[in-house]
């Protein structure tokens, strides 16, 4: 039996950042072990070489630049000079043409008739007319953008990405979407330029010579023996905190999906019931060798007759790359002879009741010296920079250098 201060489950951005930060804060490396089921670290952010260039196997990944503390940490493993800075070009394909994202700021790029249709939709939207915010997701989308935009764009896109009835989703996560102003949308059409709030990733970094996975691979290598790859979570004895019959932890930090715990540990019935309510969307990432004629870094595809929901034009951001890849909810994927990467745990789904279920799971975990963090510990749709920021904070708390959240 090996005694460890910390047993960390999962070597994605969350687990990797946590392990390094605990070491930085004074925990000897020998007192930490990170267990990862795959053969390399990086989780959803891993990349592989396909057809002579990198492909991000968990989908398109770009580094947001807004958190200095996160960038300082990441640049230790891949210095700033190894990253290229891009101004985001993302498009939506609608009514047969590509316009810039977000739609409401770029209606002016459509022919005049289409602009009129969509302006009418926004003018009739509940939020523009001061109506109260509805509870259900589908009604919320119509309330936000009006019926026509909801029917042609947001509802089909959301049906594709989640592959479930939009009304099974809550609306608690939609506060991130900017308010739509009819006045600004009209002015934007009249003046022929974007207006209103623009989305995240306005500028982003992507490695010059590698895929996004390289920095996380290096982070894993830098952990040396403290990282054990090819080692899935198999068992946890909750009383002794012995993991896989080999490592006894003072504290277990879990960044793996809570659903993996169902077979590994004897969870109390109420906790197991909460875990069983959690839903995830799987995605397939498919490589296509053709190079598309578009300046876009990525393009959203709401048309339900097309299986994928997003195309990533790597020829426009990865060094010396041709071709593109697509992201498809795996339940919509068609069989392929081509290069495909399957990600069972890609998107945590924001179902009704999820925040309350996760809060109860985390409360119980805390009472057993288990910390849940990251995309799957919190079951939240967080980007990798947010996962790193959270892990830096958790490391401060576990090292006694930060207030507990
Ligand atoms: C399509 C898509 C696009 C995205 N785009 C961006 C983007 O542009 N920019 C951005 O910053 N972020 C993006 N993200 C989010 C990013 O992937 C996550 O924020 C990040 O991966 C979260 O890190 P994590 O360590 O919490 O989770 P994960 O990366 O999921 O890592 C969890 C780790 O746990 C391991 N694991 C799972 N089960 C077990 C088990 N039973 N035993 C042991 N190990 C296990 C996994 O193999 C994995 O290594 C995107 C995500 C997706 C799906």
C-alpha cells in the first residue's frame, strides 16, 4: 500500500494543474499521484497528428487570453513564443450562406429580405417587448431571439448538439448569452457593421507547431512518476480512502465523471441517485482531407439534414495543415471508414435539477475528504482556462493558502 497525501483522478487540464500547483505550494511530489485512464495526459484537450498536421481529438480547442494567472501557468510549459495569436473568425451557415457569429450582430451580412425576416423576429421577441423570462429552454430561446430565429437557427442547433428535447434543459446557464437589443440590431443593419456585445474568444492563442494537446502532454511529462497513465479508476474504499487497492489517500481529488464512481465505490443511495441524473453528450470528431474555401476558424451548422454541428477549418489555424474536422453528437453520427475520434464524455448537459444534484454530491464528497473539480467534478461546461483557474484556487485551498469556496 502506498500512502499519499493526494490521489488525483484524471489528468486533463484540471488534474494536471492541481498536481503541479500542489507541488509548487510545497507538497512533495512523492506524496501525490495522478491516475489517468488514457495513455497520455490532456483529457479532452489532447491532439494527434493526422494527415501530416495536428488534430484536436476532443474537438476544436483555443486558448482564451483573459486570465493572466492562467496564461502565466500555461506558458511555463509552452512559452508564449510557441503560440500564434488569432483574431477570431467564426461563421454560421444559414439560408445557404455563411455569416459571422454571433447572428444578431451580423444580420447585415444577409440579403435585405432575410435581414427583414430576422429583424422582425427580434422585434417580436419577448425580451425586447419586456415580457417575463420563461422557464423552459425552447420558450426561452424564442423569448430571446423571436420565433423565426429560434426555429431556423437556435433550436435546430441545440437539438443537434445535445440530441435531446430542448425542454429537458434548464435555463440557469443562459445568463452567459448577451442581451439582444432591437435598436442595436437595426442600426447594425442600416450601417452595415456589427454592433452589440461580441462573444468570448475574440482573440485566442493556438500553438504554432503543435495541436492544443501539446501543452498538456508536456505538463503530464513534467509530473514524472507522479502521473500513472493507462490507469482507470477501478475501486475506492470510502472508509479507508484506498484507491484501486493500491494508493491510500488523505484527500481524493476527482476530476473524472461522477458516473465512473457508481461502479467503483459503494455510494450512499441518495448520492448514487443524484449521480444517475447527470447527463453527458458524446461527440465524434471526424477528419475530412478537403480544404474549404473560407476564412473561418470554425463554422456552426444548424441544418438538421447535416449530421455535424461544427466544422473546424484547421487549414486556417494549425501550421501547414490541410483539411478540416467536424464535431457531431455521436448519437447522430453515421458509420465512417475515415479517421474518427470518439469522446463519450464531451459536454456535460445542463438538465433541469442538475445544479442541485451536483451541489448535494459535492457536499457528500466533502464530508468524505473527496474534492470534486473540473468539467466533470462540477459537471459544468467550463473551458480549459476556467478549469485551470479553478484548479489553481483548489490547490491554494488544499495547501492552506486560500479561503475555502
Ligand atoms: C467540443 C469541445 C470544444 C471545446 N473548446 C474549447 C476551447 O476552445 N477552449 C477551451 O479552453 N476549452 C474548450 N473546451 C473545454 C475543455 O475541453 C475543458 O475545459 C477541459 O478539458 C476540462 O478539463 P478537465 O480536466 O476538467 O476535464 P477533461 O479534459 O475531460 O479531463 C478528465 C480526465 O479524466 C480522465 N478520466 C475519465 N474517466 C476516468 C477514469 N475512470 N479513471 C481515470 N481517469 C479518467 C480522462 O481521460 C481525462 O484525461 C471544449 C470542449 C469540447 C468538448
